């Protein structure tokens, strides 16, 4: 059995206990052409996109695929000044964020704020796929933009 190096005590035997991040809810991938990307991912993953949704407040068009208990979210910009458009301009296509499911997004935002994480918004915002979402800046997480999400 692998050794639990978390330093925590009181977890379940076998190191199966997790923290307040319940699971990787989805991984977000920034793409230039959503239709083309959906067709490509449908072929490769052997499954159909189950939802497409535009979140106008974030300037983003999204498409979702199920992968076991996680999802893939393809993201394309709906306008040139949206965060995803700026990401594509700077870094090109590729992995954009990793989303963790939490039970209480307000509590988790506060917990992360107390730890010194930079939050990209003061309060949770409505995201795609019936979620409240908030983002943690990538600079404190080794280059990864982290999304906290709670089902609504
Ligand atoms: Co997301």
C-alpha cells in the first residue's frame, strides 16, 4: 500500500480520504473553432458532446463531454476581449483550467483567500453546466488556473 505523505491524521485507512475538493469535475480546454474541436473530440473519445452552452457574461462558448465521473469542457471565445480570447492570443490552444467540485463555494473561496490565494472574483459567478464558479490565479498554482465549482 502506498504511504500517505499528506501528514494528516484521522483520514480513512488506505489514504482514500480527500480534502474539500471532492473530485476533478472537469478539465477546460481552450480552442479556436468550437465546431471543429467538438467533431474532433467526439471522434477521438467515441462519445457525443452532451451539452453546448454560451455564457455571454464570460464571453465563452462551451461544449461538454462525460469521461467517467469527470468531464471535458471545450471553450471558445464569443468576443475578442473575453478572457478565453486573451488566453488563446497569449498561449494558443490547449489546457486552460482544472475544475474542482466543492460543496460550499463561499466557504472554499474564503478558505483559499485566507491562505493567500488570489481570487479572480469577489463572489461566485454563474458558469456553464448549472454551476456557480470562482477561479484561483494560476501564479500561485504552478501555472494552472483553478476553478472551484458548486452545483446549483
Ligand atoms: Co470550467
